[in-house]
C-alpha cells in the first residue's frame, strides 16, 4: 500500500492548491548528501554514515564511518522528524519544529551563531583557517521558529516555516542572489533572513547557487544564478523600483546590461510549461544546476517537467545540450504516474504510484541503477527503471549516490561508495544496482576509507 500522504496529495490536489497552504510531501526519513547519508528508522533512531568531514555525521569526531552509526544520543533525547544531508553540514527538524544544525561552520554556515560574528562580509577573503568552526553536536538555530522543512546546497541554506504566512528564510553565500533578500550588497549573511516578498510557500529546494519555491497557488518562484537557465524564466527581471532610486548611474547601466541573464536577487515566477493551460505544480526539487517540477494540468493529468543544465541528460527529454530556461517535459512512459521527485547533482530520480523508481542523467557513478540498460553509458537522456526495487515509499538523490526506502522500512543504496556513503565496506567504489543497507551497530573496519582499502 502506497504512502497515505502521497495518495492524499494526488487525490485532493485540486482542492488544496489555492486555498490554505498544505505542504507537498511528508518525507525526510532518508537523505543522501554530497558524500554521506542520514536516516531515521522506524523507532525514531537517527543514523549516519560516510564522509565525516567537519563532523557532519554528528558523531563527536571527524573519522569517516563506513557502517551506519547511531547518533540519536547527540540530540539529548529530542525526537527528530526530518533529516537533511547537505554538502558539509547537516540539519534536522525536531518534534517541536526547531531546526538543529551540525558540521562545517566556516563563516557561520550553520546559522547557529557559534562562529566569529565580528567578521564582516567585505573582509571574508582575509579569513584564515583559524576561524574555521566544526560543530559535532546538533545545535538549535534560534532565529527561526515553527520550521516545516530545511534545504541546503554547498553555499546557502533555506528554511520553510509552518506559521501563519508560510515564509522562507535564507542564509549563507549570496554572490549570485541565491538568498533572495533583495540586497545586492550582501554577499554573505550568517543569520537566517526572510526571503523578499514571498509567502504561502509549501515546498522549497536549494540548488548550487539558486533557489526554488512552490506557493500554495501552484506557481513556482526561483532566484539566484541563471547561468544554465536554472531559474526557468525567459528573462531575468529588472531591479525592483526601490533599488533603482538608490542605484548609482554606473551601477544602473551595468544592471541594465547584466540583469537580463545572469541572476536575480528576488523571487521570480517561472515560465509555464508549453501547451499546458494554467498548470498547477505540487512538488519541486532543485539539483546541481537543474530543477524538476511535478505538474497537474486542467485535465487532471500529471506530468513531470525540468529545466536548467542538460549536458548529461539530467532533464530526461532524450536530448543533450548545454541548458534550457524553459520547462521541458520529462519523457516518462505514458502509463507512469509520478508521486515523488528528487534531483541530484547531475542526475534525477522519480518515484511512481506503483512504488518503482526511475532515474536519468549522469551515470558516471552508476546513479541510474540499471546495469543491463546503461552498463557502458556515462549518462542517460531518458528515464530508466531502477533494477531490484519495489514498494518504495521515499527516495533521495545525493550528489553521486542515491537512497530509497521501502514501505517495510528496508533501506537501499546505489552509486558512489567512495566514502562509504552506501554503508558498504568494499574495494568496489561504485555499486551499480541497489543493495540493502544494513542498519545495525557494528565495528568499523580497520581501514576506515574504502578507497584506501588494500587489494584482495
């Protein structure tokens, strides 16, 4: 039996969109990060494994863990509902809707205020290693209350709040406008700040240097870097009026030239998919430089659309080219209904209503999970069914590996295992098709990193 929450969304999407905000999907039990993994088991225990750079596993040191390690004790008895594995920092949402963060805190990346607050944005190029912070213990982000979701890239993070206005807060690097705070002079902020003029949000996702948000009216808004068309707009809007009046003439002229394609600092509505009248989006996911959107049209037909970078077929439209800024349809089989999506660095995953998983894009580390069809292919331009999976309830695409959780609680992983992010100790740094990840406490191998293991 499929997840009740996903069926609920599919059955009542037309009733909930456009009224009181209802969040997209109740997920967050699994999370595949850059090179590590996080998991909440059926008993509510939190586990972590893989690369432990800067303590992002939440386990009192920086030693990598090949086998899953229970880190529940790090939360001091607090019950955790969701986990998020990012690049070098990790997040969790507890039962009281607080956001906890741990891992790398260089320049206060975690937003918890334990770094050097005296350092100004203008001077960060002079910051040396002495200012680097590593926080091993999950620490509460004080500025944001009633969080529903959290998402993070390698340079910025976003929190979606579950309050009366359903707003989004951002912090981290903002060189390309990915914070969406309508301030071109703030290249970095170390405290969560409200995203400009955006509310009634039900889903949010952070890409490399861009951000995507879904409002309750079914419209998608993006901001940040647009080098690969990842904003999904045919043009980047001109600076808002309040900025024009205070902008020096030289800057104004530069903006007239550069603002049309490079990036935007405020949320901007994406273009509509072609040939769809009044499309309603009910889930989004941002990858490295591409994005996915699950759409239902006025004829109650669901479809999956993608835009942005496509040099490895990550848009799933049977083509390879640099990028597109217009949403293009992912070419799934006609009889497949998608219920969940997850975009990785340069590949994409989708879960259908029958519990099958589909993958496309980069296959350098066998992220596609089907050696029979794409054995010698470095990428795949159309969705391929992942081998050996059934009755899957949740998916998560990392940078180069994937996780899938079945309805009975069995966890699977495939792709890169360079840092043990698949919970396997093996000389084979790549696992081509899904294998079960055994969630149990065991002694770590003598050779901690599989890439350093001796040949047998």
